[in-house]
C-alpha cells in the first residue's frame, strides 16, 4: 500500500484543500473486500483520547472490482478550520489520512500518513509572523513517514 500527500512538507492551511493519492499493490484483487479512506484527527496525552473523522470514503467490493487496483486513486476534501495540529507537554492533536484495507481472510491492513493542519501564519513559512512565533510541532515533516499496521481479527 502506498499513501502520499500532495504537499511534500505535510503542512496544510486550515480551511484549505487536501488531496492525497493511494495505490494498492501486491494484493490480489479477489482478496480485497473493502477499502476505507479517512481524513481524521486524534489526541494523545493526559486524559481521555479523542478521535474524529472529518472525511470518510468507503469502496465496497463491487466498486473495487469496477475501479481495479492497478491505477493510482485520489482523495480530496476541504479541511476544517479547527482543531489545529498541536504538540504540547500534556496533549497533542495529530491529523492523518488513514487507509484501511479489509481482506477476505479477516485481516486488516492500515496505513497512516500524518500531516499538520496549521493557521495562515504557519502555512507561509517565510512570513515575519511565522518566524516570530515558533512552530511547536514535532520536528519531522518527512512526507514519507507513512505508518503501516496489520491487524487480524482471526484468532
């Protein structure tokens, strides 16, 4: 599975557009039962952890057969204005595009591509305001920071 964002730096303006491309390879078409693509945020840190799906797209088995897996696919959405990405001592707000692949044998493969939802000031890295107010996010903005997890519901 390959999931990539349209901005190499991973920074997206609040209220702006996000587009991502995805492709599934090395998995036979007849083994795929469903695909879910989500644009979401979650919190980590002290207290309750929250999760919110902002945009959701599901491809059922018949849609997957019609579209196929050979070609690169895309997802697009308008991002909300809040919550902005945040990395603090007690809590972090993290955004990502998540792709879930459901296989016929009950296994599930998950890939996540993190990104940062930022204010207008932060979206323009060379502005005076951005330089005066340092960005308090994790240092890594590598767009190849994709995380893949395999789950199996079979015991």
